[in-house]
C-alpha cells in the first residue's frame, strides 16, 4: 500500500525530449515544453519528502547503537513499552530506526521497472544484499527470500495485457539472522528479523481493495471469531504451482531457525511498512499459532492499515505477541480499511488519539448489526503517534509524503514527547541514503 512505489532515482528534467510527428508527407517536430522553476520544485518535493536544503536542517546519519544487555526484552515490548513511548526512550528510538532500515532495504532492492526482465524480484543476491541495499555491517545474515502471491482469479482476456499487469507472485521481503558475536552481545540475544515492503504490483493493489473481513482458516466457524482483511490474508496464504505461499515459506524457515538456535536467548522481530506492516502482524499471529514454544515475537510496523477485528486483536494479545504501531496522524492509510466501533484497549499513545472513525455510544443492537457487515476493525497493539505537521522539514502534506517510509523514520528520529513533539536538531538518514545510492549507481555502472 505504499503510494510512492515508482520512485525514480533521478531528478526531473526541466526540458522534455523532442518527438517527431509524421502527418501525411510532412514531418513536424514538436517544441518541448519548458517546466518553470515552481513546477520543478514541486516535483522534487514529491521525490524527497524531507527538506534538507535549509541551514537549520542538520541530519543524524544512523541510529546510535546502544548496548541493551539484560534489558532487551523491555525494548522488545515484554511490558508493552510501558514508560518508553512518551517521552520516547532514546534506546527504543534507536531500535525503531534500526528496524526501519531493514524495511528500507526491501524498497532499495526491489525492481520496480515493469519493462525489466527481473521486474517484481530482488535486484541483489542474498550474499551481497545488505551491502548493495545500503545497510552494510548489520551483523545479520540473510537466510531466506520471501514471496507473496495474489489469490485473485484473473480473467482470460488478461493474457493480452502487458505481463506486469498479471504478475501474481512477487518478492516481498526476507528473513535474516544475527550472526555477529559482538552484535549478539550488544543486543543481549540472537535476533531474527523478517522485513516486508509495501504494495508494489498491480494485483497487490487489487488485493488491498478486498477490504471486507474474513475468518482465519483455523477459525472458520460462524460467529465473532478472529477475522482479518480478505486481501491481506489472500497475499499471505495463496500459492501457485511455481511458488509456495508466503505462509509456507515463513513457517519452513522459522522451523529451521528454531531447530538451529532454540536453546539460545532468541527473539523474532517482524517489521514492515504499509502492506508490509499488515503482513507483519499476520505473520506474527501465524508464528505464535503454529509454534507453541516460539520465543518472544515483536512487530514493529510503520504506516500500517488496520488488519482485523476485535476478536483478532484479543487473540494476538492472548498469544503474547507484542505489536508497536508507528502511526503518522496525517497518513490516510492508517485510517483504513473499514471503521472502528469499539476501541476499548488500554493503550497509551505518544499523542492524544484522534479516533475520528470511532462510533461511540451506539446501542448494543446497532453495534451488533454493524459488526455483522464485516467492516468493523480494531487497532492492534500499542501506538506511537506522530505527525508530519510537527516537523519543519517535511515537504508538504500530500498523501504520498505523509505515507512515505522516509517521513516515518524522520518523525521517529525527531519526536521527543507529546508536550515537545519535535526537536529542532533532528536529523536522520537521508543524506547518507543519497550518498549510498549514488555510490551504488556508480558501482552498478562500473
């Protein structure tokens, strides 16, 4: 559900190329229109959500590594991040940004070019993935590439459409295991990361629109059991002749990892942006359901839509899965699908919640009728609420900018507390990202 999926790496040109037009026997060459400076600046603001052109905009280059030691469970949410969100604990901030970089790597490595033979796949091999995706020296080793498959049945006429329209299976993320002894010592345990990107393909967009709730396969009985968004569940459980389902791939890899490292202090951290945030929550639920002796499972989600109903939320809580939702209050994607009737969870957010979609005070029989429409969702986990309006460096407040992952990381980097929402000296990774991208382009072209 990432809105800025076709992000070009180059700045928009101020002049367009010449196009010869043939009419009968005469050849006419159109004069390319010139874009004025204001138009060019607006285009650039869409490409870069954070403004770094002002002298008062210093940038931190990376999350500061801190030794977590015996307190690692606290930062993984064992106590639901009590006392760490408002004000935002610096160690937790660093961990959120670190996991955000794992998600950013999924975008940096995904082939968005529909004309490319590797479209919808990873551009990089597993052995060079982290270095080429812009996050070298993580201390993690990538062990498994993950793919998601749409379950939408395509009509026959789709065969005449371009191949990218009917791409059913695409690279969605990866599993990585911390292998560096120093990093394991710093983290206080061996950490396993599952990272997911947001929406990128045509059929993924269509799956996002299948917003009615459906029962989970293991809870197919009629009634108010756990239900989740139909499209998200389809992407997680669907497979094809050429590709197993995302669910099967995750289960197989987690089973192998638990057999290899089950006797060590271990954590499973599942992180994602937008659609990837929804899949991260479904993955966490599935792991805790499938593996009864699973270690602490934590979800760090950025800009995620709603996933399931109240019964689903209660099941996630009962399992012991810890979910931290990072939400930009100006991001429309976090307010869909469906609506919320009853949000009675004991949740402490970084700012006062803006439950504009909560219909409170309705008679119980009306609530029951609305719930039966399969459009009533519930927010899952604890919330860290941020706002683009609090940052002086965010370029505008359009839908794409407010939903962009870079905007989220920038806001996390600058947030202090609900009474002091943004620090003037906040900087993040953008400058380094640009340098790394330029370096990568030079390497790829050499």
